[in-house]
């Protein structure tokens, strides 16, 4: 704690601006150009992107950050897409895209489920640190687990046991669909279905079905198995299915907010599926560079962003097919490059600095998850991960947006660094959407590494020119281009605000690299126990 207090005190000193907005713009203009083809993994655009990034790190004087003096880490990927077939519940047909939406991440030729019992498990949460267990020892082997989306207290009333147990309207990891699918797999379920509702999910049914049966995953090691089918039940279809089993879904929603909730078998509603699967394997690459530490080279401070975007797709009304990902996340990548430049020009740090540019974020954090499964630097000795993923392009701001408030001590460092710039910290506007669990830092967080994410779509900034209304106008405009062809470089961008945020990471990274501070997860964080398991490695 004394070391962290020292780091906070050092951050209170006003620092000169370090990041050059023009350099950021130049790098984004390059990465988002048509020559890079939208930077999709496994395409010629990847080759060009990785070669360009490695050349930049070399020119800055950094060292390779991968194994065996390599600049990259291999990321083997599986792509799957469901084809023709049938699904039923209780013998009644389930139509893909209308009643249900499923995909698979298993590389199999057919996804076959033969008359599996369906078990409603409420929110499907097991959280000993919060005194919560929805499963109560139920046997899910070979069965279909049916979940509610979000956390048990998302809709909780004052009298409900769940009230205040999780994050109220702030989603915890237990509310994410990824957790629910993983928990079903851990318990031996053959499939997992989540009842969709727009407020709880944070997006509508059209977003759920947009991938059209396609999915991606990393190549898993033997024994690391995922459910055969995973997906969603459309809300109205789910209500009918529950009624056919003699159950009232609305009443079960309320029951799932009580600590004495018991799983419920949906009698008579056995699930069956027989679907063709097209599957392919490919290999992509993470890019890693480092500045070795002078005194404690085994202790690592990591900066990250993702280099990938969505490649080319259906042409828009203007004939543009390439989705260049200029802000998401060429700008974050440019930020990491500039941080590498700044640290390379300064004194050698006491701790090792790693600059990670991930692949496969847009396919489900796959590059960073590959690293999480097979880390080059042990998570127990990784001090922090600082991630840039979408920065605002509308000029200086009076505040910085904080994603996942209440998670760890790095938030205090962010507040101190922002004060030194004359700025404040504003918590994200819609914490129920779970942005904290939807960027690459999360692959480190779930291994216990304290993390901080800067993501401008988390809320409207308080812009110096125009205040929060102007910030909301910027956010609304950007969201219309999110993952679209119009997320393109623009010469009219004002990147002074983005540069401010990158300077915050430079200030925090500098203090962590030159002190022995070890940021900690807060008492209420679901990641605190994970970090505590390796405390002996940090003595």
C-alpha cells in the first residue's frame, strides 16, 4: 500500500503533454487506408499490417516481445458456420433466426443433440464470494442449460435477496453471455441457451442474429471443451416454450432473484438438433515488443490495443466495401506505438514494458485470449494491463471516461493523473452493457491482472468546446459508423483529446514502471480472489 501511495503522489505532479496528435493521425491514415484491406485476420491485409507494425517497433529501437526473440505470437483460430438442419423443443420446430439463434465453436461436421433435457438455471451464477449459487448441485451433463441474461440483481427490487449482491445496474462478469456459456461447459452441458431481452442484453434481437450462424474461437487444448451449441432464445418464443412445460417465465424471473432459487426442469420440452457445420482453421498473429526492465525485468507493465478490423464486406450505398476500423482500433494501435516511442526515448524503466497489439478482437478477443491461455509473461508478475480501444476525436475534454468503476486501484492512479491535467473522471454512462468485459484487457483481468480500459463509446465526454451536449453529438455520430465502412480516417479529426488520454497512460505506466507498486483489485471485484492465489509470487 505504501508503494501505491507513493505512485499516487508522483502522479499528482503536472506533466507536460507527450503525445503528438499529428503523429497519431498519420499512423491511423496509414492503417485505415485501402492498402491494408480492413486488417482482417488471415488475409493479405494481416500480413501487411503485421509487417508494418514490426517495422515500426524496430525503428523505435524496441526488442522483440515474443518467445525465442520473435516479434509475434501465433494465434491458431477456428472458424465455424452452421448450415442446413433442424431444431425442435418438445417436438415443435424452432426456426433459426426467429425463435432461436445458435452457433458452435467446435470443429465438427455436424452438431447433433438427441432429445436433451432442458434445465432452467436462473441467471446461472455461482459466486461464493457473494454468497450466491443458482445451480444447487443440479446435474447438467448432457443437458441443455437455459439462462436469463445479465446479473441476478439487474431487475432486483428492494425485497429481493439479490438486491445489491452484484453491481445493480452495472454488469459484472457473471452477467455476460460468455460466462454463462463457459459455466455450462464446465458443468458438462451439451448446449446453452440464454433468454433474450433487450434491456438485459444491451442490444436487440437483430444484433443477436447478425453473425448468421458464424463463429470463431481459438484452437483449444484437449480437455478445454465448449458446449456443442450456444446461443439465444427469442423472448416471445421462450415464453411459449416455458408455458408448454407448464412454467411461467415471468414468475421464474422473479424467483431467480432469490437465494433459495432451485433449477427447474422444463418437462416435456426436450431439445433436439441436427445441423451441418462448415469449419476451417487459420492462423493469425499477435505483435509484441518490449523494453526490458533495468532492476526488475521479470515484472511487467503492459500496454495493449487490437490491430484487427472487419476487412471487406457488402458494399454500402457509396460503393465502399472495406470496413477500415480507423477509430476501432487503428487509433488505439497508434496510441500504443506512440507510448512505445515515448518510453524508448526516455530512461530505461525499472520494470519491463510490453507493448501488445492483438489480433482477433473483433471475433471475440481471440488474440488476447490466446495470450491469456498461453502467456509469454506470467500473469502473477504482470503489474497491470492498460488498454486503448476507441478514443474520441472531437478535441480536448474536461474529463476522461472510466469503464468498470470500482474494480481496482488503477482507478485512483487515473484520477490522480487526470487531476494533474486539470481534468476529472466520469464513470461510464451505461454500465449495464458490460463494456468492461468486452475488450482485450479482459483476457488479462480474468487471469487476475489488474487492468484499465479507455473506451470512448462508454459515454459522452465533457468537451472543452461545447460541453457534454457536444460530446453526445460526437458519440451519436460515431456510433452510426461503429463497425461500418464510415469508421474511416478523417483529416478534420481533432485528436488533442485522444492525445490527452494517451498521456494519462504514459503517466500511469511511468509510475508503475519506476516504483514497486502492485495495484490491487477492490474487495467487491470478482477478480480479487484470482489475484490473491498468486500473492506469493509478488513478495
